[in-house]
C-alpha cells in the first residue's frame, strides 16, 4: 500500500484531465477563436473534444509504454543488484521520449485534419466549427506533448526505485493547474475548445518541471543525466520489449475507439456517448492502473531476486484490491448511470435553439448514455483479472505473452463482436461487445498465464542455483505454517 496509494491518488488526479475540459466546454456560451453558426454550442464543442479523444489516448500510450518498459527493467536490475544497467536504462528512456515527441509533431502537422474530417457528420449543427476546433485541439496537444512524455517517463523511473511521492505531487500540480486555467481561459477569456487544450498542455509542462527539479536537486537511486551517455541498442530493445504490452494495451485502446467511432458516427449521439463513458470510467479504472504502478516494481524486484513467496503475496493482495474497486464501480454504473451521464449534457442555448429543443436533446443523450453505462460496466470485474495478469506477465519478463493477451482483449474479441452485434442490434448491441471481450480473453489466457509464471520462476531459480546471478539475499518474513 505504501507503493500503490500515491500512484492511485496520482491516477485519480490524472482522471481529472479526462473530464475537466468536457465539463467546461459543455457550458460554453461563446468562442472567440471560431465563428459558430450552429444551434448547440455546448454539444458541438463536446463533439469536437470527443472526436480527438482516441488520439490523445495514443499519445499517452506512447509515454506509458516507454515509462513501463523503463520501470520494469530498472526495478529488475535493481533487484539483481546491477545499478549501472539501471542507470543506462533510465537515460535511454529519456532519449526515447524525445524521439517519440518528434514523431508526434510530424503527425500533428500532416494527419490531424484528415482524421478529424472523417468523423464529422451532419449530426452536429455546425460541422465546419467542429472540424476547425478538433484540428486545433489535437495539433496543440501533440506539439506540446514533450512535457507529458518526459513527465510520465521520469515518474515511472522514480516509481521503479520506490519513490511514489514525487509522481503523486507532480500529477496533482498538473491537474490543479489545468482546472484553474480551464476556468480562466474558457469562462473568463472565452477561448472555448482552444482554451481547454492550452490549459491541459500548460498543466503537463508544470508537472514535468516539478518532476525534473526533484530529479536533479535530490539524490535518486538512478540518474537521467545524459552526460557521457552512449546509446546502446541493448537498452532500447529491453525497454521496448518490457513496455510494448503496456503501449499496445493503451494504443490498441485508441485504435479500438477509432474503429468503434467509425461505427458509432452513424448514430446521432454515438461518439459522444462513448467519449463520456471513457471519461467517467477512468475514475474506476485509473485506481486499478495506479495499483498496478505500485505492484509492478514489487513484482519485478522479487522476481529478479527470486523471492517467490513475496511475489505471490503481492499478486493476491493486488487482485483483491482491484476486484474491490471494480465491484464498487460496477454498482455505481448500474445504479446511477443517469446522474453520471447528466454531467455531459449541454447547458447553454445557442442561435435559435429553444429550451424545449435543448431539453429534448439532453433527454435522448442521457437515455442512450445510461443504457451504455449499464451494459459496459458488466465488464469491470473480469477486466480487473485481465489487467493484473497482464501486469504480472510484464514483471516476469514475458512481454510477448502479455502482448498477445492485450491484443486479444481488443482485436480478437471486441471488434468482431462489435461488428456482429451492431449488425444485429444497432447501437445498443455495440455496448455488449465490451463484457463479451473481457470474459472471453480471461477464459482463453488464464491457463497460459499460469504456465508462464511457473516456467519463469523455474528459470530464475536455476539462475541463482547455478550462480549466474549474485548471491545477495532479500530479507523477508517467513510465511506462517
């Protein structure tokens, strides 16, 4: 809990990034950065933010992939007592973050507008406005993403050494800055959607600055200083291998959302409903992901040190907590879906829209969203098992198995079932694909995870028995008989 609680708090704070912008834009009454000719400014602005949501998720996935890869490798090397390799891995991960940022800038300048235009339909009241605002939003986000990339990677490095305090505070600084600037830029300056993304980027930079200051002013177990750094393909490969499942799990989520949006754009509120779900759902899933952040270095360290009893105890505790969180989330989404959905209803009249028109729009929006919330939340409890199994496989250096499980949840089960259910039952059927995919992946891959666990610990035991690794011992309590 010492490792996980700060991370859980950080991830809950991170959830504010996903929802604060939407809360402000649905209350917009004017936008000085774009002439608006529609009748539902709040609805169209939320549509603009919803369309680019999977692209922002993709950017975060890159940062998480590099960060998790560095985290797992650094923790494992510290567990083996090899501080030099841990240092080189930390420095390599910073270089990888910089390279990723250059790629994102190129993508922002080339593919942003064509991507946005594909998803804008006549379901919005001012398509030109939605295209313009969505394009500006994602371009600013990607070009300014260097702060996000460095912050997440550095925080994961610190977590690998057991430092959970700095990541927690940096997340809090970023979220509070974002909230304050959202109010200033949207409510006071009337910058609209552009104000929302500028506030987000500035918040990320502030969080990054705090993390870097702590890294260089306080002595840490590893160093990210690039002085004397010599690139080595070994560390790039190790970080990529360990972080690839985490990247895929998040990036595939973005790709899946794009595919789902392709189906949902045919329905009046489809894309907005799914976006609203993801923003609220993050308050349930982010604590579990935070739990995984605290669990990963403990699992990796004790695998590296061949401490199987501690590894098992950590896994069982993490699974119990994750299931408890998901049970609470399921009850919340089953009992109060209308209240959760009403957060995103449009609250301001625009153009010649009447109050009756606005009320009718909001009623349909909330009804469709509440149905989706109840159906998708059936997947929460099996998702807890899947997430922890994927995390465990990463910690025992089985990235390929972890990757296959991540892909299967999304590509092999979710998309085909969503296409089928959409054909059979239209929009309502799409939502059932989520619980179906989670249950099927758990049934198929649990036996494989158990087999990998046994094989890897047998391999690690042999390394210590044959003196391939150091003879240092980790002092642990003996389990009770």
